[in-house]
C-alpha cells in the first residue's frame, strides 16, 4: 500500500531485490570458511546490492555473506551508514596484506545482537580485494574502518568477534546468550 511517507522518500534507484534475514550465532554457516568467488556476473551484482539493503535494514555498517547464510567470500561495508556514498565498500575475496599498531574498542555484530565487547584489533589495516567486476584494488583503513575491515574479513574465515575475546570474557558472553535463548529472546 502506498503511504504518504513513501512519497517523501527522495528519488533513487528502486530496489527490487530481496532483504535477507541475518542469521545469529550459533548458526553453523557462521563458523565456516566462505568459498572464493570466481564468477563476476549480474547475479553477483544483484547479491551485493541485496547485501547493502539487508545491512541497512538491520542497522549495520558491515555485513558478510555468511551472515545471510551464503558461504561465500563477499562483504559490504558502509561506515557512514548512507551519509557518504564514497564510504560504500564492496570486498570480494579480500585479503589482509598489512596490519599496523593496536586499538581496543567496542564491537557489535548483527549475528550477535545485544552483545558488545572490547576487541583487540590492529589500528591500521591494508586490504586487497576484488570489486564486482573482478578487478583487484587496495583499501586502507584506520579506526572504525580498520575495525570493520578486520571484523568482516574474519566472518569470511568463520571467525566471530567473540572468538577474539579472552576465555573468561567469552564464557561470560556465552552465558548471557544462553540466558537470552532460554527466555526466547535470541
Ligand atoms: Ni559481524
């Protein structure tokens, strides 16, 4: 049904794809290494567009394909959450090629709702990846972008941020999740 608010939405390319559901821990696909992308076609472009829209719908600034139950090495990032189109990043088959320094900041994950913990990461990271056309490029990130890059590439290797916590912290987080599960809130 068309509503008045719909008319206020600024003109933009109409999105006709699917909004994917984000799967939560302990969905097995989250612990698997994603498959390399070898075919760069229209279907891949469509999937990337759907990943951005699914990420925005879930209020995220990064989303990896395994989080929508697609075990492939694709991730999308937008640290400004739509404010700056230049921040939209598509990384296919990404590889970290350089890590520098240290930072410890709070992270969250769409697959671990309500969980936020400080994670040790490199302060600066350099990544090599392919775009939707299969062309290789490099991107460098600091601060939030560095964290997002490391967090999302971890997803492609089946690693969640809770796997990077101390054993004790991880245990506490898992206990909280079990409690949420028990209450039907997970
Ligand atoms: Ni995540």
